[in-house]
């Protein structure tokens, strides 16, 4: 089955850090673009990062820029999302997906053509 498996979520206090992992199952990450997005109850889905595996170009919305860092390990077919200085508003289920393209528009990151996301991993930021 072609899918991502997300992991690494948990409960963290405001100001803390987490590193999420996104491992490809059934395919490799050569020459693909991978996006992370999150979904919180009562809020719209939000793109939070994007990385192009060939160029290693990265993209972020204003809401996480300077706090989140996306990286890729092609040997392990895994994408990481390092999240620092976490805030309560970062609480959400986080997913990764292949995307056909991504683009920063205004303060937002738009992910196009998302596919292969997994079940997600829950991040809760609370004291």
C-alpha cells in the first residue's frame, strides 16, 4: 500500500519542542514534493511546511516560520518536521502527503494535489 506513516506526536508544554516523522511506505521520496498539513477541531486544514526532495527547497506559512523546520532523509525515505517554541494554537493532528506543488500565497502555504497521507499524529500543546 502506498502511504505515509506519521509519528512523533504527543503532549508538550507551551514553548517546548517535538520532532514529527513521516515515513513512506510502498514508494520512495526521490523527486517528489512533500507537504505537512494540520487539522484542528473547528479550524480549516492548514499547510505548515513543504519540501522538494530534489532541490531541498522549503516553504512555510507565516504562522510557523522561524519555529518549524522540515527536512528529508532520502536513505530512510523519511521526512521530519522539527517544531520548536510550540504554542497552544499548534495543537492539531499533523499529516504529511505528497503534493504536486506548493506555494506561499500571502501569509499562507497552499498545498496542491495532496495524496498518500496517513492517519496523522496528534500534537497537543498544553500546560
